[in-house]
C-alpha cells in the first residue's frame, strides 16, 4: 500500500476503501478511473454522489463534479477530450467517473427518470461554464472576473 503524499494526487491510502477527493491535478484522474474497476469503490462513489443530491439536475451534476474534481482538473476536461487552446483535454464521455456520476444522480429519487441526453447536456454545460470563468496557462488556473 502507498501512502498519500498530497491531496493533489490519487493514491491508495492506509484504508483502501477511502475515496480521496477532490482530485487535485490531472495526473490523479487516470489512477482514480482505474481504481473504479473495483466494484466496492465504484459503489462508494455512486453512493457518495447519491447522498450529495441537488435541487435540480443541473445542481446535482455541479455538486458531484465539484466534489470529485478540483477546479484545475475540471478545467482540464471536456466531453470528447478534444484539443482546446493547444491543450489536450481529458475526455469525459467514456470515463468511468462520468458513468458513476450519472448512476449516482439517477439514484436520487427526483432524478430517477433523467435521460442520458439530459445528463450529458448538463455535464457539457457545466464544463463550458468552467472554461468561461477560468483560464489555463501552463497548467495553472487563474480567475477572471466576469461582468
């Protein structure tokens, strides 16, 4: 077992069942995705998301993504993993994290009948809002004020 050196990287901790969130940098995303092959961890993540809830579908997606990803990581992702401003983004469309978020959100009674297309749209919309309010330069995020 490895110990956690910082909150920015996802690594197994002394308690292998613990989810170390939010993921602080892009290097932590792939190992976290791979760890979700363990059904217990996947179930813990979906249960965590189900417990977060939200006042609307949009709010539930926002709360889940904010719980799992830091701002820096959210800004480093887009739906299809396309290049943006010369930077290759991490794709969310086939990510087990996205699958767990959608399953967890649909586990909330008021969102049980949410369509896949609605979940995808809310995810894409949330990511676009991140890109409009933050700016990536050499791997770091800086805030811009919007008027």
